[in-house]
C-alpha cells in the first residue's frame, strides 16, 4: 500500500496531482482516487484498512471523513485566496451579465474569507453552506435558485443539481500552489510516521526479546503492553491488554506509583505461588503521571546470572596488575634485582623467584609478565601450598567428565589451559608433592597437558614463573624435590633481598603505605628521628608485607605523634626487638629418639625461631606439616 492516498473530486484536480507529484519526486508514494462526494468516505475507509499513512482530500469530503472517525491523519486540500479570486473572475465572465448574482456553495472553513473578498471586489456574492450530505446540498442549490442567482460556484455534486435546475455552474478546483503545499505536508507526515514506526518496532523488538517480564500500564492502570516473558511468569492464558492490571495481579505499592509517581525498586511479590522480584517506574510528562512500566525477574534467574558473573570475574582476575614502576626502593640491592628481572622479561624461559615471605615475589612475577611479549595474554596464579595435593593436580591439569566423585559433568580445563599464550605463576612451588612434580616436568618438557582421566594431549604455550620462600636446593639434596624439575624451573634465577638488607628503603615504603592507607588520619604526620631509627633497625621478619600491615595498624590506632614509643607499642609483641635479631636454629635436632620433654622443647624453639609460623617451623624441623600438627596436638599446643 502506498502511504499517501489522494481523493480527487474531479479529473482536472486528478491530473494536476499526478503532474505535481512527479515534479516533487514522490509519485511512487501516492495512490490517487478519482471519486465524487458520495464515494469519498468509502475510499477513505479502504485507505485506512490498507494501512495508508495519510489521506489528502478537499472540502466537504474532508469534513465527512473526519466526522466518520477515520483514524488515519487527514490533510485538507486548501482553497487559496488566489484560487477564489480566479474562480470568481471565471464565474463573472461565464454569467454573461454585467453584475451577476453569484452563489458560492462552500464548506464552513471558507465562509468568512469569502465574505471579506466579496466586499473588497464588490461582487454580488451569496454564500451557501455545502451541508453534510447530498440531500443537504440539493436543498442548498434550490435555495440559491429561489434567490435568483445567475451562476453557482461549487463542486461536481452541487453543479450537477444546478444543471438540473437550469442554473449555470463554475467548477471550484484547487490551484497548483495549494496542491503542492498539501502534498508536501502529506509527505512530511509520512516521514514522521515511518520514523515513529521504526522507533516503535525497535522498542517492540527490545521488549519482546527481553529476558525480563515487562508490562506497560496507562495512567488508569490498564495494560497497554505485555511481553511473552511476563505472560509466562504471571501464568496468563488470555490477552489482558486494556484490562485493569490490579484485577489480574495485585502488586504492593502500585497505587503510589500511578497516583504519586513513586518508583518501586526490587520488591518481592508472590504470584500463583511463585516468588517474583519486580520494579515499577512511573512515566512522567512534566508533573503528570501518564502510566508506569513494570519489570519482573525470577530469583533463580538472578542467581544464575550472579553465578555467571562470578565465573567471568575469575577470568577477569587473570590479569597482572603491577609493573616494575610499582616496585618501590632506592637501595642498590633492589635496583639490581629490578634490572635483572627486566632482562628476564624479554625471554620465554622459566623464572624461579626466591625470597623470604613478604618480599614481593608475586609483585615481581606480575611485573615480568607485563614487561614481556605475553603482556596482553592471561596471567594465572596459584598457591601450590594452599590446596591439598589431590585437588592441586585437578586445578593445574584439569579433568574430564566423571574423573572423580563430585567432578563437573562437563569436565574442567586446568590452569595450564587457561594460561595458554600467557604466564602461569606457581607460588610456593616447593609444596608440590613428587607426583605433581613429575606431571609438571612432563608438561614443561612437552608443552602438552593431559587432563585427569583424559585420553588426548592438549597443546599449550605457557611461560612458567615459580616462586618459593624455601631453600629449594636443600629440598633437592634431601630428595624432597626433583633435581630435573629444579633445573628446568631455575633457568632464570631471581633472588629478592629481605627488607632488613635494604634498610634505606624502609622509610620510602612506610611513607607510601601511610599515604595510601584507607584510614588517612595520619597521612600528614611524619615519623620522628628516633622512630625512623627504630624502623630502619628493626629486622622485619615479615618483610614488606609486615611493614605494610604495621602502617595499617598505626592508621587505625591513630597515635598523636609517630615517635619511637608509638612504634615500639605497635610492633608485634612476639617479634624480635627493634635492634636485635633472634638467633636462628641452623641445624635443628631431629625429633627422632627424643623424649617427650625434649621433643616439646624442640618444637617450642622451632616456633620461636620462625616467629610463630607453624609451616616454617615444620620445614625447619624437616618434617611434614601434618606430622608437625600431630605433635603439637600431642603436647597440648
């Protein structure tokens, strides 16, 4: 269907519309009807049924179409002043009289303008209303005949009656200017309606394909739109459009939303025995509420989305955050280590980072990754000492469906697969048992990984950065760590200095942590000289990590002055004194063949030497953690 329908009452107008539409280049958008007064309404109804965007029509026909309730927009073909003067001149010459009496049968919109023109032109003009139907028009022509008019101006219908009564007639038609103006107006309406339909289609598409249930209400609370998801959630079988929504589902606080314009956010409602989460947003135009949009969500769907977000967050965390500029310190020892690490970054060989706990091994690992050619790929980290060995293997290498009880039915990729093209950081690598070491060595040598219960090798390209706070070579000598894996991991060896060996950096780090602490009450405070000496001379067994949390502790307690007394009070009571180091048991006695009392004292000494760290104490005594814990329980620790 062409969007513009023009109803022309006579052939002259019909031909003129065709010609002007071609000049404007819109002839493809126009469908012309040549029809008289009696058929104009049926033509308009047909146009509406076929989806026309606009109807262009003149005079009495236009009034008739509007009064009939046609919903399609109507553009009136106007009669301009130029057209009226022209038709009056034609009527005077056609009347063959010096001062003819002219009857003008016209629709109401032109009556005032005609009266003004007749007085200006000094024409004997009688104006008659066209009426609302052919019978009215016949009576109007009879009235004009009784008034003795010499000629009648009007449309084809009125001139037909005039001819039967022996009265001359002059056809009233629209001029080119009026037709051009009407067609341009109609074309603008078509453009606006097509734009509106496009926007409406986009909105409908969004609503229909939304995963949320959506219901749109008018100001009285009647349903204007409901999408399929809302129908399913509300378990509706019949169409409820134009029904009062509260009669179908009575949601709490909806009257406040529609009457007062208050939003409802994340409220729970029970519908047909099911819990639904809903929100209602009022539609405002100025200060008036014109309706509301209600959205529904199922709690289980929200839970599923949250689960997916958590899974995505895990992958999002596979990004190295730190670079070499994040490593603070001016001491020569830390500068040398940074320079060495920067050289390592350009290689693809494994790196083994050695250092005491808290020296920043993962910080260096991330910086090496971000300075390497793999910087845009995943950085995957795992603490080998934080998981049971059985679980650690499945995390590293992945598993296939049904590999063990509780395994995912779809199987699971390991960290080697997730780190493909990137870096895998193995923290506390010394904690791997011999079985895991053997599998790790094979993956490093072949660059292929075999999932637990898998039957096919998966090719990978992963760089390994391992870290340990243990003496890995000592473990090799005691057959606790494979020598071939040690050599494979330590192609590039990086040893981080302890904080006590870079005392010049203590205050740089302390001031940085103080400035960036969450509680910044002390950010403008400065340490007194005696406090600085105490911090520089303290052994910091926990290294940079201990210093960082010491500063956090200061910020919480917020002492008025950062002096030596304050520092002494906030240092951990079971740590060494600021100026002295505790003796370290270099060769602890074996627990074998010791009496109960001697065994208890040996454990106490080991704990004291390791500042209370049970894992380090177990290493010092050269026994497993489980054995150490068992002996602690035995002696009542």
